[in-house]
C-alpha cells in the first residue's frame, strides 16, 4: 500500500472516495488487528497514511518526527514516509476547526463538554482551547483520567453551552446510540458530532429538533482529508476545495425521501428522480411486501394498522436506514412514528409532496385511503405532521416531471 487509511474497523469509512476525488494516487482502506499494528508501522511499507480509531495514539512511539500541534495534542492521524523516516501530523485539528466555523459556532468564553477520552477527544480539547473556550470538560462513562461521568455533567455542569461528541456512539451500524440526554442540558447552543456515518446521528437530529445548531462529522472528515492530501503530496489545493468535495460527498451519500398522502405521486415522481439522477428507487411498501410475501391490504386485514406499522418500522430500520444515495418512496403513514422519521432523516432529506385534497384519488390498494371520505379523514389527521417532519415542502399539484425537477433544484442547492 502506498496511500491509504489504517484502522481496526473501516467498513463505515468514506476516506477512499474523498481522496480519490482529490488526487490521482490510489488510496486504500486497510483494516489492521491490534496485535499487528506495531509491525505494520515498523515495516514502513507505505508512502503516506491516515490513521483512525484506535491507533491515533499507538503510532506515536514509532515516529521519527511529530509536528508541534500533534505533539501538544498527543494524537496523530497523518503519517508520511520520507526516505524511510516517519513524520506525524494531526489534520483532525484543522478539520474540526473548519467544521465549527462552518456551523457558525463561537467558542470564545464558552463552556465546552467533550464526550469521550480517545485520540479525537484530545484533538477536540485542543480545538476548543485554541478557539477560546473558557472551560473545557472531558466526559466518559468511567470518569477516569481527568474526565467526569455523565451524571456529574448533568448535576454540576448543566450550563454547558457546546457539546463535542468524539465517542463512536451512533456510528453505523449501531445507529441507535445517543451519548447524552440534551433535555438535561438546557443551555446547549451547539453540538458537534465527529461521527459522519450516518450523516446525522440521533444526537445531531435531536439537537436540530430542539433548535440547536448541530452537524455531523462529514465536513470535518473532508477538511482534514484535504489537508492530509496536501501534506502527502507537499502541495496546496485551491481555496474552496473542501467545500467542493464536501458538497459532492453529501450529494452522493444523502437520500431523497418522498413523504406525503397516498395518491400524491411519490412512486411516480420517485421513478423519474431515479432515472434522472441515476439512483436506485426504494419503495418501502414493496420492501414490506417482499418481507411478508403479502399485499399491503392483506397485511392490514390480518394484523390491523398497528401490526402493519410494526412491520413498517422494522423494515425502515433494517433495510432503509443503512442506505445512502438512493430515492426512497415511503408509505403515506410511515411518518406517523417518530422512530421512522429519525431513521429516514439520518441519511436523508425529507420532501413533502403537498398535493391538494381534491386532487387525491382513492384506490382499492390503499387500505386507509380507499374512498373519498377515508382520504379526507387521513388528510386532516396527517397534514400537520407532514409539514412538521419534512425538510422541504414541494407543491405537487402539477406534473410529475415538474415536481421531480423542483425536488432536484432544492436538493442540489
């Protein structure tokens, strides 16, 4: 391997795609067991590498030179082999700083809590310090090594203003994890989560729901990769490179999720979007029928709406949540459960196809919308919910092509 990223588990990594978009070198992902890492570094059979969990501290003892920033942090995520000598850097510091700036957070004179005590937490501490935080607290489950416990955070530091999560809680495939309860921290005005897969962890989603500025780690990942690549090649990329690559990555990873009433055109518009954007179309009702081997109407007849919603929730969590870069057409009632909304938002942007009641046509294959009266009842029950959970409302009282074009315009802004 000449260029690449080393770590213990890299199934979630986007680094290869980012570096391949930056430079012509071949960038590989290399998973290394803990008992093999020392030999790998000592063999020095690479040109330049990025280092991720759990080796950002492990590699330090093998290096011939460490930058002052990496030395002060105590964590290295970029190693360059120059004529057999290993040089270590920390580009995570740059990446996290750029993410905080992008989000418009001002850490000066703020109280910051850093969740986790690993290599990335050390970087976060340095970033918070450099950006002028007045008090910085490290938080862990054990409360060891100078950290406090989560209970102590809630009891003694409920006035914390900025949260930086450096734990893997919420990372794919264990996306249910939420490291803290924001309801117990009433002064929080900003949340940074170093996790980038999914695009929005439950922590980030919950913060946004509460009106708190929050973002996941994709921009940080891209920014640090740009800086690492500059070090790899001893070059300097044009201003705006990070934003350009970030927008490309976000667009390729984010799902377009169509929500709305039965008959609002989700499947038809989804097919047009899939063909236009060259993306797979996923229909949640079709996934449910594949799982059960039954028609939607038959499932309703056998287990009722509640039983159907249970199956729907399972399918969205297991089959839809992990997906990226696809078009998703949802069932009309899928957004009635918070768990489904959370799952769909983790990697998706929700578009509400807002079609007037008089334009919704009843059909026999929709158990809860098989008559005009049924559609009217559902419409009155759900309209507010569609508006509440959607990211963007699209007027779909037009042709399916026009609706699809409006969605593409909004999605690519």
